[in-house]
């Protein structure tokens, strides 16, 4: 078995040497070997080769190696083959920290980039683990948490990039993952850092190995489980921080290599660690050399990190589908019984909504007709969106029995965004109608893929969500490449997709509101089906429920109403996720009450977000979707601890 | 009799006080209006205008801040009672929104080829819309005379090429091409641009730092602010940078709006000549 791995390494090594030689020959025609290594050379081309090409090769090797080691450690600590620097939001955390530092404390960057990145990486990792480590959890939930946090941190980065486009100009290039070097400085420092960290890893290798056992056995064998876990997390976060600080996010490379290596037969912790590190280093090197050659022949600079992200997405999908470990289903109502919510809560919520509505209408209003004309469509749009998001979240959570199911993970939003991006790229001065058409086509395209890939399992919701996550990750990478080209249209795309009601018209708002109300009525009437579907599948089928048709119907319904929302507003995260949870938290468990209360909570959230979005930096506006995401995210972190 | 006198006076007064209330989100349009003596009633993103464009100065008492350029605050616009919007293709997506308040005229300051003619044309168009054509003619004539004067003052060796760049970070930079106002100014000042072909639609090309080695050894490098704070430090540690002869006398220019119109072009020209004659800033 291990022979296959050695063969792979041999092939990769051969490929890298071949590509490196080709590149060198192209860059330096007719140069002898001794001249090549002359450090006192006066030939510019040789100087370039020594100080740009060589360090870049070393950096690729080191980055690949480091990310693989971090990934393997994370996988060992979480006992989850899907864990990695990308899926646990570690890289996103590092990046956000650097974005914030770039905008507000630029002088810090000269000295402590690595530490800032490390702080961000560790914070994000802690957040994900706190959110997902509960008694009855399975691998997918951990990854869902990781991706949700990753999306959230990405949204925060987007706010900063949108509001400070000039200050963040340098960040967006690096954020797409670029291995370009201009001296030996970065690679030398990384080598030093990695050497220390790798030494630590080897020191603790035995203890990490022991974590393969369950906690009780490990403790009995004398392993200080908690301490080792913490040390492992810190080491992993530090490695990722060091690397991200220098080359940006190289998405999924750790995950890809560990997947390949496990598939080809590596079993023990040490085996996986060693082979993943080597394969990752060589794979990244080969990819980067290929991209350098593309740049040489076609003058196209494609960021390496984005390429690995795009390749990594299908790999992520593949691993998720073949993941053998299936732990118990998460039980829903196990955390004790709360008092059933009553009339008082309804009244409080409705009053709060009305107050928010009044504030929104009257703040900074000289009560002229025009102001009302401007505000009412936007408010109606927000209410319609809130209803739809609450319904989508509730439906998805109920049919998948998964509390972390949320509309944004279904992939539809990303489908619309992909359609918008394609339209902007193909038609420079695209009109609003053209964009709508493009977005809808994108949504259907993605929906088709989601269906295709999960129809075999009977549209098992877990599978559907997995495909959705992958597509979201794919769009994230594509968007990053687009922004890195510094094309003005990229900023147009950002402002279109960031959740703004700016383009609201009374017609579109009313249509959306009607769609929302119709959806509400449909779901309200399908009460019985929801009660049935939360039973176990065999029982439900015996009671006359056609599982496949039911799932198909609901997924299609949610997809359609989500497309309407995304086309009108762009992406709004967390609202669909937390509204149903908050409803349960307030004591409304049964489908119908939960539906109504989720909607009220979602409306309240959107109206408050709108008030803040329009007035915090008046006359500049923050997209309301972004504010809702941030508010929702905070509430999410608070809620999850109570679930 | 007195009544008739009063009526005539009022009518005359109305004619004189009918200055058009013009608003724009585009900085190039705004700077052109200001240079022609018109104070727009609203400009997009005034905060950033004051950082990146700087002159002509916006009078905060007369000009309202419209907010983000791609999403100007419609309530502010509603209160401003605008007569005319002048917009550019870069912000064409908001034209339908603006049309609900006042007519919108489009003016374009970018070109794939003859950028100078395009800039002058657009300046005339704006002048016509603001009903100040004479001022425009005077302004253009004065500017061209000033360019000719500046050309005399330059003390640069013949044959030396100039590279005007802006650093995005320590490894990537923009090089301004023939079809930017930078390129046009270099042309008028009799200086040779190291990249004498058109760039992208906005007049530049993106390069990585190793491409600096492709420039002729005696190229005069002109760096336009802003650049990220860590660029000077990183460049000092860069072996290629230390090897290049052109690093010896780099000229650093203060912030200039390199996608602007005539006012920005003139600002760039003045700052460039000052820099070439030895009065440049340091990293």
C-alpha cells in the first residue's frame, strides 16, 4: 500500500524537477551551471532567478509542508478527516486579522504580521471548536460550523474592503494566495519558524498519536488529553498564521494532500503526517511552477491560492461523500424543557417589530412624500426577505434534522452570485434586467448540480448541504480571483451581492412580499408533513409520506424563494439560520408557532439592521445584509451555547 | 409705475440668480466643475476625494457629501433639489436611480487612444452643460500655456525614459500607459513614457516587481502616492531593487488622481516638474 505513495512522490518529484528546469531554461537561456550559482553576478536575469524564482520554489515547498502538517494535526485533534485550515476557518481568521490591521493599524504590519495572523487564526479556530464540539455531533456538523464561521469572517472582510477600497488594495491581491517572492527574507523566516514548530510537532508526535484512542483510554495511558489538544491547536494555528501572513490563503491544499494520502493507503498518524507533508509540498510546487509557466507564455497572472481552492472544492465534495464515519443523529429537544411560549412573547415581538418599523420610517425624516417614497420599498423588501429567509431556514432545518442547516449553505445564493459574476464579465455595461437573468440562470445551474449529485441518495439533506457548502467555497475562491484583478467591475459585484436594498423599487418589493406571503401560507398549511418528517424515515414512510417527493418539493420551494431574495438583495447570512433557533429558544417548538415566531424575529432583526446600516456612517450606507449578518452572527454565537 | 419697476427688477434678478444646481458622483466631473468655477451641490464620497484628489478643493459649506459613489444617498439627493446630474460610464449603473430626481447627462473621460482630445472634449461638454463655455475656453487655453511653460523648465537628459508607477504592495505595481492622463502629460511635456502603448481602459497595466528589470537602466522612476506603509522597508530588503540603478533617484509625488481630467492632469504636471527639478518627497 505504501508503495503507491512512494510512486506518487516519485512522480511528483520528477514533475517538479522537470518543470523547474523548463522554467529556468526559459528564463535564462544559455547560462552555465557555475554562473547560475554565482552570488556576485551582474547579470540581471540570473539575479532575478536567484532572488525570485528560487525563493518562490522554496516558499511553495515550505507552505505546502506547513499547511499539510497543520491539517493533519487538526484532523487528529478533531478525529475528523474533513478538518483542515480551510474548513475550520483558520485561514479566514488569519486573513481578517490582517485586513483589520491593514486598515486601522498599518504600522503594525511592518513588525508583527505573523503575530496578528496567528491571533486571528487561533481566535477563529477556537470559535469553530466551541460552536461544534457538543455531545452528539458528527463530522459534517463540525465542517458546517467551520464553513459558517469562514463565511462570516469573509463577510466581515468584505465590509472592510467595500468601505476602504484604497487602503485594502494591497490586501486583495495577497488575499487570493500569491507565492510571489522578491527576496530570500520571507522564505528564510518561514524556514526558521517552521523548523521550530516542526520540532515541537515531532516532540509531541507520540501524544498526538495517542489521541486516536477515545479520551478515557488515552487518559488512562497517561496522556494529558486537554493539554495536548490545546498545544496541538496552538501549534496548528501558529503554522497557519506564519504561512498566511506571507502568502495569503492557499485554500484546501492541506485537505487535498491528506485526502490523497489516506486514499493511497497511509494509516497511522506518523505515516499520514510524513506523506501528506511531502505530497502537499510537491503538489503546491508543481501547481505554482505550472502557473509560472502560464504567466511566461500567456502573460496571465493567476493567483495560486485561488487555483488550489477551485481544485479543492471537488475534492472536498468527494471526501464528504465517501466519509465512512457516521455518528448518531443530533437529537433535537434533548436539552431540558423550556416553558412553552405564550401570548406575552407574541405581543412583545410584534410590538418590538412595530417600534422598529416606526423608527425606520421616522428617523431623519422631514416627512416629505419623497422620503417616504424612497424608504417604503426598501422596508417592504427587507420584510419580504426576512419572511423568506426565516421560512427557508426553518424548512431546511426541519427536513434535514440538522440545526446548522441554513439557506446560505444550500448553494443557491452562490449560484446567483456566480451568474451575476459571469454576466458582469461577459457584458461590461450590463443592465439590471440582464443581471437578473444571469443570476437566475446561475441559480438553476447550481440547483441542477445539487440535485444531480444528491438524487442517488434520495436527496438526503446532509448530502444536499455538502454540495451546497462546496459550491459556496467555490464561489468564494472565484470571487477572490476576480477582486484580485483590481477590475472595477469586481467592486460592482461586491456591492451587488453584499446584501443591499439600494435598488429596491415599489414593484419588486411588492412582488417579493407577495412571494413571501404565498410561501408562508403554503408552509403553514403543510403543518402535518413537518410533524411527520421529524420522525425517523422508516416510520414516516409507513405513515404515508413519500420522502423523496417531499424533500424534492421543499428543496425546490426554498430554492425558488431564495433566488428571489438574492436577486433583489444579495446574500444575507445567519438570519435564516438563527431565526428558527431563537424561536425555539423562546419556547415555540411546534411547526406553526415556530414558523410565525421565526418570521417575527427575522423581521425585527432586519429592521434593526436597516436602522444601523443607514445611520451609523451617514451619509454613507453599509449594505443592510452585511449588518444583518454581523448582528446575526453575534446572536448565533450566543444562541449556540444554549442549544 | 413702482409696481412695474418692481416686476422688471424681480425678473432680471431671477435671470441672474438662475445658477444650475449640478451634482455628480464622479470625482473627475467634480474637479472639472470646480476648476470651471462651479460649485456642485453634491459630490460622491467627499471624504475620499479630499484624500486622493485634493485639488481643486471642495467647499464643504456649498457642496454636500452624497455618500458612497456607487450608492449615493438618495435621501440627501432628494433634499438637494438638483437640476442636473453629470455621470460617467464607470457609475452608469446608478443612472436610472438618479433619473428619478433630475436629468442625467453622461460624460466620458477614458479612451483607448487619444486621451487628451477626449479630456478636452469632455471638459467642453461639461462647460456647455453648466453654461460656462467661455470659462472653459479660457481655462483650457491657460492650461496649455502652462504646460508649454513647464516644458521649458524641465531639466532632464534627452533620451531618458520616464516610468510613472503606483505601488499596490511591495511586489505589484501599476504602470501608467499612453492612454492615461499621465501618458498625455508626459507627451505634452516632451518626455518619453517607458510604456508608450495603450494600457487597459483606465490607462494602466499591472506588473510584478521583477518587470522593473526590463526597463532601460537610466529610466527615471516616478512613484505616485499612496503606497502601503511597508513598501519602502520591503523594497530596501529586496535584492533586485538594490541592484537596479534606477533606484538611486526615485521621485515621489504626493497623491494625484491619475484617472482625472484637466485639473488632475495639471496637478500631475506641476508636481512632476517640481520633482524632476529636485523638489521631490522621500519614501
